[in-house]
């Protein structure tokens, strides 16, 4: 997440399919009749599962999950209705008896959860902070599969203060970040800064049908594959993504450019300089792909959001409206997150260095904007909960980025960038750690970076 805040709007970028072809560029037309039944119809028909009696007191992130969801958005009232079905195959290596699903609607949306259904049977799901905890009613063995249907209503906020900008309709734009219940673990949402309290694995397939009460232009993580004749129902699909962002406005305009075979497209409202938004994102994308290796998706989306901070999302970033002098920095930082957190995932709450320091370093390298930190030197291995609001960015982003730049200087640029590209290639689609990132750099040089550079700043690792 970028550090500079404005109070007008932000930009969202939607990530295409890693290593897989995108859906057809021209969406097919679908009939709109019956889309609002109950109120959206079942996301997926129930089916028999493989859950057996017993309990093990265990959940896991290491699950193969695909998502099919219906989202209804009523513009005037800011109300949303979600009906989602996640199909889960237990690939964790051990039995589980519950699944933990992340949605910030539980914290920001005044969520009203309907009965949760596991393989056709209602279970006593509970809400814990930003997590829906779903007991399976038994044990799901390794290799077995189950379906979980989650339905809830919520309401977007109207302000941009605190974390409200993540789930809000303001300034003519609706922003829905991490609304779709996604396999995760229980993570505290409250933190003393604007760190990202999330960790999510990649899904091979997501299909979202969005029904609106008026014609809206939608920018989402996915690519549009169908639209109704009246434009009130649109269907989007994505592959190889860690979450699914939705941004909407009545009057979004778009402009696009091909960059090395990838379509970079900007969504913006009248009065915003769409050309400048596209230029900043396209230039950043080209520079970062040359340093970090293939992006792997067909589209990259940069979208004006309601406000708050710049924010990353698979195939999509938000850039706050009103960003002018630092537009190129924000675009570069959020674009860098396509690789660090998007392509290579991490525990963003417990190990923010892994994505934030790496993203800020490569962004500032591309722009030549390295600077000194405005806070005393500190540890780089703390969770987001261990940094003050004043020094979170200055320590993790700036000091962390400067440490990576020192590693580059000692190793030599050729060895350093080769190691970073190798790290991305090896861990593409997975979840990695700070220790893994540092080891990848150390392994690429005869110098002992662990002892001479990393150990003092990462005492939990060395």
C-alpha cells in the first residue's frame, strides 16, 4: 500500500490470468431475466461432500479453492448482497474441521450473515473480527472436497477516514476491497498504522456475477466475459488471483495501451487526467517487468477509486484522485505489488517487509527516488502491529528498501536482479517468507549477506 494519502479518490488495477489465456476480449450477451431470484439465485448447486464424523481442531490456508459468487449492488442505498460458493479440496497434508474465510465486510460493512451451508447442511458459522469461521460439521480428509455457501448483506460506508476507504461509496465511486469471503486465517484487522492485515492463497478460478440497479461501469480483478442486454448484469472471471476487487462508477471512462503484449487500461471519471494515469501505470509496468520478469497476465488495470490510499489488488491497483506530483511514485509502488504480494504472496500482517520493502525498493529504483528514512533505524522483522503510524512507512518501506539497495550494491546489479527474478519465478503463485527472500539474495553471492547485512535488522530470523 502506498504511503501518500488524499481525500478525493484512489485508483484500482485489475490483474489478468497468470500463465493462462484471458477470457474472450468481447463479452457475450446474457439474458437478464431471473438474475435477482432469492435475490440472486444460488451461486452453485449443493452437492454431496466427503466430510466424515470427528474433529481435529485444525484449519489451513493450504487449500485448493475456487469461487463462484453473485454480488448485488444497489447504488442509491450502498447496499450489497453476496451469495458465494467456495469449492475446496483439502491439499493441506492433514485433515481439517473448519475453514476460515476473510472478508472486511465483517468489520466495515455491518454484515448480516445468513446461515452458512456446507454440502447442503446448515452449520453454526461465527464471525471473529474480519473472519467468518465455518465449522465443517466433521472432518475433511486430505484430498477430499467440500462446498461452502456463504450469504450476507452489508452496506458500503460513506466516508474515507480510518480504513473506511476500503469499503465505501464516495465521490461518485464505489470501492469494494476483499468483499468476497476468501480462504485465509484469523488476522486482527485493527493496527496502529495502515499496514495490510491479510494473507490469502491463490485461486485457480473465480467467477463473479454482478447485478446492479442502474448501469454502472465496473473495473474488477477479473475480465468481463458476459453482459446482459440492458447492462445491469455483468459476469467476470479471473484465474491465478489472491482476491477479487470491484470498483464501480456511473461515468467511468477508459483508455488503454499495449505494453509488451499486455493491455494496460485506466478507468477514470470526468475531470481526472486519464492520459496521465495511463502514462504513469504503463511506464511503471514496462520498467518493473523488465526488472522482475514476466507479468503473466493479459491485462493490467489502473482505476480511480473513491479516495484514501493507493492500493494493490491482483490485476488491479487504486490510485487516489488528486494525486499529481507523486502520481508516478504511487503508480510504480502499487504496480510493483503485482509481483510482491500478487505473483509471490506472503503474510502481509506478520511479515510486511516481504512485500512492502520489496515493492517500494523496485519502484524507487525504477524512478531514481531513493531517500533517507525520517525515523531511527529499527528492526525490519516486526509485524504490522509492531510499528507506529509515524514510523511504519519510514522503517519498513524506506529503511527496508535501502537495505535491499545496499544488498544490490554489494552483490552487483547483475547478480542482484538475477536473484530477484529467480525468486519470483520459483515462488510464483505461492506464499513465501522474508527469510526465503533474504536467502535467495544471499545464495546468489559469495558474500555472507546474512551475517554482515541482514542479521542486525532481522533478529527473529538470524
